[in-house]
C-alpha cells in the first residue's frame, strides 16, 4: 500500500519535473535577500528591453577551422557561435541568447578589459570593449592564417593610452584569439590588470534537464601561470571538450568573476569569468584582504612599445582526453598523487610531463613543502617526491629551461587521524549546545557555529540554520555522528547518545502519533506572538520568507531531511553492534529499526522529492544491507521494493538528476547506487558521465575533485552570494559513485584521481582547531573558508563512507598509493595505512576490496606475482576486541581468482570474525 501510494503521488510530479527548468529560479535566490516587490519580475524580460548595441543587424561571418566552425558578429568581431566540426549542432558559447545579450556591458568571447595607469597617475583606470559598444574597424587581411582582424579603438574610450588590435587566426592548426597592445602615448603605461572574458554556455535558465545536458557546459580553471588552462566540458560528460591554453606569453594568473555583466545570475546561472593575465590592480583594491593563488603582477609599456597576448582553442575528444590533448600540443601536464591535499604524514608524488628540463623549483611559504627528484621509468615524466611540512596553503613554482613558469597550489593538512580528532572535539565541545530552558528544545545538541565570531548560532533568519534540520542546520550533528563511524571516541559517543534520546528523537523527529518518524524542517521558527518577549534578537531582519513560522518549520514533507536522521540512527546501530561498551543507552535493535522506519517514513510522508536522488542516499543501501545481514528479511524486502520503485522511475528519465533546484549535483550519488544495484547499468554510466562533467581533476587543491555547486552559500553560508564553491558537500558525496565505479574498473586511473580528489577535498577545509566550514570561497576577493559550519556534515558523510586506501599500478607512472605510504620490495609492495578510518583497502591489480566493520588495518602487503595478500591488524582496544573483515571482488573480470582467508574463521553477518590481541595481528589472504 505504501509503495503503491508513492507511485500514485509521484506520477503527476514527473510531468512537473520536466518543466521545472522552464521557470526561473533566480527569483528564489533574490528573495533570500529582499522582500521588496519591485524585484519580483523576470530579470530576463527586463534584459530584453535593453537596447541592442552589438551590431547584429550587420550580420554574421562564418569561418572554417580544422577544429571549429567559428561565427563572428561582423560589427564587433566577437563570437556569435563556436561549434566543433564533429558536432555542429552544439555551440560552446551562449549563441542561443546572443540577441538578448547584445546590449552594452554584456561580455562576449573576443572582448578584453584592462586597468591602466600612466606615469605620474595615482589611480588605476578601467577600460573594457564591452562597456559601450561601437562597430570595430576591420583591418586588411594580409595573411592566409588570419580569419578576421580589427582595430578596437572605436569601442574603447577615447582617452585610452593604448591602441588595441584583435586577431582571430589559425596557428599550428588551431584557432587562436590574439590581442596586440601598443603604447600610443608619450608616457610609460602600466597594465595593472588584463582580462580576457571566457564566455561559454553555462546559462541553464528556461531549459529542461534534457536540454541542459545536451546544450550547456561548465568550465573550470587551472590557474597555473604559463601552464594554466581552462577546460570547458559538457553537462552530459561526453566529448568533445574544449581546452583553452595560452598563446604566446599569456599567463593564467587569476580567475575573476564578471559580476558587472547584466546577465541575471542565480541558481540556474553561475556567471561568467575572465582569464586574467595581470592582476596587480585588483590585488591593490578589491582583493587586498585575500591571499591570491598567484603573486599579482603588472607590466609596463614604454612609449611606442607593443606587447601581445592570446589564447588557443584546443579540442579534446573526451574529458578524460584533456591531458592527452595538452601533451600532444606540448603543454605541461601535471599529475599529483594522491592529489594536492597533503596530510603531513603522507609521502606524495608529483609527475610533470613537459619537453623542457626543470630549471628551478620554489616553495612558498618557504619550507612549507619538501620536494626532491625521484627516479622514473618513463622518460617523458619528471618525477618528484613531495611532502607537506607546514599546515596551510602552499604554492609550488616550477620554472623550465625555456622560461615557462608553472604554479601548483597545495593544501597541507594534519595527518587524517589528527584532523578527525580535532573535528570530533570541536563539534562536541565548541559546538555542543546545552540550555535546558531553550524554548525550541535544542538542549543537548551539536549546533551551527560561526567561526568568525567564535560562537554558536542560536538564531538566524534562515530558520534551518539554527533549527538543527535541513542541510544547513543538521550539518553539524550529522558530521559529529559520521565522525564516530570512522573514529569512535567514548566521550563523544556519550554526548551523541544524549542528543539522539533528548533532541533528535521526539523533537527533530516525531516519536509518536500519526507523524511518528517524520522529520521536521526546523525546530527553530519565528513566531513572536506565541513566545515570550525577548526570544528573538532585534538585530536580525525577520521579514523574509526563510524565517519560517511554526507551521512551516514543522512541515515533514521535505525528503532531504530524512537521510540525515537515518544516518544518525544507523551510525549508532553500527557502534552498538560492532563494538563493546561504546553505546549504553538504546539497543542496537532499536537504532537499526529507527533507521529503517525513518527510511520508510521518507517514502510515506515526504513522497514528492523522493522521486529524486537524495544526498547521503547511500545510507539507505547501508541500512538495507544490515537488515539483510541481521535476518530482518520482511523489512529488508519492503525497503528494497520501495527503492526499486524509485530506480524504475529514474530508468524512465534520460537524466534522472532533479532536485529542489533546476540543476543539481546532489542526486547523482544515490541514482548511481540504486541503478547499479538493480542492474540498470546504462543509467549508472549516464550518471558517472554527468559527474565527470562537473567534477574535474586539476592541479590545484581547491578545484581538484571539487564537484560543481554555486548557490549553497545562500542557504548554508555566512557570506551569502552566488559563487563557485570549492569543496562544498558535492565533493564528498559525488566521490562515492566515482570511486565505486573505479573499483569496478580498476584500470581507469582518471576515476581514482577524481574520486580521491573529492574525498580529500571534503576534509581540506577543516581548520587547525577542528572547525568544519560550509565550503571555500573561490572569488579572488576572498579565497578563504566560509564562516559558518552550515551544511558541511553532508560533505563529511562522503568522507566517512568513502575514505579508503587504494593501491594500483599504472603502465607509465608505476606503483601508486592513495591513502598510505608505499615501500616497493623485489617481491612485494607494502603500504602503511594513513587514512583516519584505516578500515578499507582496495588492491586494483587483484580487484580486491577489503573492509572492516570493526578493527583497523595497520598495513598491507601485496605480491603481484602470486597474488598473496597479508594485512596487519592493529591491536584490540577497550571497545573493539573483535575485527569483522569483508572480502569482496567488485572488479568483474579484473582477476580470474577470488580471495579467502588462509586460516579458517567463523562468519557473522557476512564478515570473517577475527579475535584481536594485544599485539598487531597478521592475516594472510590468498587466491582460492
């Protein structure tokens, strides 16, 4: 009956979902900041009323290049369309909105903007070819390689001291955009900033999910100076992929959001950016309080002197082929193992592929990284051992013999074990809230924290932030719960037991009546007429939609709140079931049943959004597996049937990634899981492709493995704005399906690099004292963590479920380890485990997946010739006398053999039961 009702209730929702992108969600974003009705209009309609100044009436010119069909507006010689020859129906640029985006101030591909200062001037002055349009002056084409050329003087202010010419041409078989700047004045002119707007089609407003995946792109920067590039990838994750690289000396020094472009930014449009060659003028003003990715620079031009800059457009056949395309064009290729987030106890590797020799390497701050040359079996790779020394951000500057300067930004963190100790302590001390008189019943909880003010957040006009629910309010206690799954601490568990008994059960979650097991949107609400005077702060603006009243806060219809609660019950079940004396309140049966009942309540009481994948949806699979392991077959059958109904629904959709938002990177985690589980491999593959479209591997710790998200600072952050978030919870949860896919396809190193980048990114922003922030601000004016804990718990959920040690061998790079330190012996490979959990090991050449329900690994040894595996288990402790070991083989066909314990051991709930001792215990595993 329950499942039938669910089906009936989502059928009309399917049609509504197909039209969700047709309505602009920009207004939702805007309403978070204001209640002024004058804003309540479609901003695109307002944009249409602006006069067109681009000169579209003069027509379009079309040019054929080896890779692209290029179309330029005749009057402006800016791009009207850029289509790959392999698919001329697809346009990398927002050509479909050319007319509505043709007024002054709207940037096009081909524009340039600068800040200049002549000798004797005190201030910088800005110039932009987009500010006030006028037809440019075409220049005679005397070269067969030049497609179009123009003097841009007419579309720039008359007082600009430079003459600027722009060339569209083909060089070495590739499309090039080049600018030549000449100082026409009699004074030295300093160029303090020079930006080349990168205008590609990431505008999703008004489109269905099918249309966005077919037509739109995301783009991510490698802000690596001369080695930098911009990768432009399709939402569906398919090729071709566009790669923008320097032409000539055009360093990628900074990446600046073009927030002055009138194109309406919001949930369905992140905004445009510019490739900054110089950035000193910004660093002295808007960015003066930020720590930039690269040292800001400028250049001075003497009277009559000319300088040129440009970018080249390469076309890779696939996202995974981007690095191959870079190498093919003699551009530097960088591979960091295990990535660019370096725990201080990890011995990392850096591989550089560039034809020229390395002349020098500089570390900033000095001594922050230790780097030494290492031997390499492949001559094209320059190999280095690298180690994080000083906590915090660190920059590596590599200068090659030809003068090319490359920068790589790292983040050095504490050893993962220490990161988690700090995190758990911070949550259960600084964020532990006790107030018996709290009218909202939040006493005995882990509450949202403001790191800037160093205080707990008990009031916010976004009710959920202070209300212990939704992602922005549940994030802290969810993170605390998941930390105990990885690294149990008795004192912390005791507090969290009190939280479940006192605050979660019976307040956040109904414990009786018709709404039993339902989860509220918030326990905090704004209703001053029903509460004592003085309950609410006078300094907070309460007249906004997000300050929910009692009725709105008590709504149990948002399915996304249920995984948080289910996760809490499930973690307590695991702690009670697999450890001795850690949990003393409720029984393991009570916790497992509550986890199950919460899952089914989501289906019954919050069915609308159940049609979408849930963040942390993997917990439902974990609950199902534990129900089966415990022999609770009736409940397991009901849960499995309910999940299959959802998966069957997703199977009918081309791109089943909807959510509350018009486009999202949230549901893919769970969609992949159930699609794989029920054998819908086509949908699983579509999901992975889509994830790779918005989750890159890039030589920068902030972007590497950082899944696309740009609106949740509005809902879970302190600094509220539309902005590319670095290592928001998308990193942690999207790493789950990526690494699951890797374990099934262990020869695909790209998947491992992306997935592990997401895993480490999920803990990269935790501070030295253990505060977990919502995300890192990517804007060059900020470049620091957000001040609120917000929705970080969902990110840590991804780490807790996914952290593991991976051992693999690559034909070019050799033996590699992620999550450990490797010693290579003549007959074996030994790895000391460095992850905090120390409970999961994947040996790729054997396709072998070893996991522990309790107990921890100290090290693992693998013999590639015999396949023999030895694991060393850490000694027993007070709460963990027994280890429970699972041996699995997720890589079908990776190995013809399966593995088993050499010494017989009894099985419980699908795991080998191993009695631990007071000394490390060696366990031998061999092929059967």
